[in-house]
């Protein structure tokens, strides 16, 4: 079965990158670990509207987590190191690795990240942009 993109309209110019972005998102959405929330935080006197991604990363220290933005993609990686000096009678909490990827829209920027009580929160903002309107001069040829 072939996938059909609704962006093939001749009136939508320059949107050919969206198919590649959808493929990247589909590949990144495979694993459900760690669970996460995405919430919209309304604009206030403290700042503009923002998005907050919160990941449940209990057991991970700040040094175990890496946050990168590369090629309009937010990558969050976690690597716990197995402590060989500990002898477990029962091991129900695995030292597990993870990688979460979120595709960022143009202009969306990572504002900050915070780790507290086993929850990693990453705030994203979109700076206000001006609407640009300009008249195009039509050249006359003979």
C-alpha cells in the first residue's frame, strides 16, 4: 500500500520537506519509554506562550541525560551506568537507556530544561514574528 501525501497540490510550493519530516517522526515514535506529556502554557506577564515537554525519568541523574537540538530535531538521550559494586537480591528497576526525538517547527526554540523529582521538563517558545507584506513590481518586456 502506498502512502499518499495530501501536500501534492500545485498551490503548495516548497513543502516537499514535510514528507521527510513525517518519516523521521514515524521512526522516532517506536518506543513508549520514557512516558511524556506535552502541554501548552498560556502567555503571561512572565513571558510568551510556550510548550512544555515533561518526561518521566526517575532514576536518571542530570549527568545521565543529554539534550541536543540538531537539524530542527530535539533529541533527549538518557544513559544510566550500571553500578557493579551493588549486589541486588531483586532487580525490578533496570538501568535502561532511552532516546526521544521531537521534530521542531521553524522558529521554535528550546528555552530551558529542568530536572526535579524524577521529571525532566523542557520549555519551548516561538519568538513573535512580524507578518511581512510587500508589493512585487511587475517588469514590462517588449
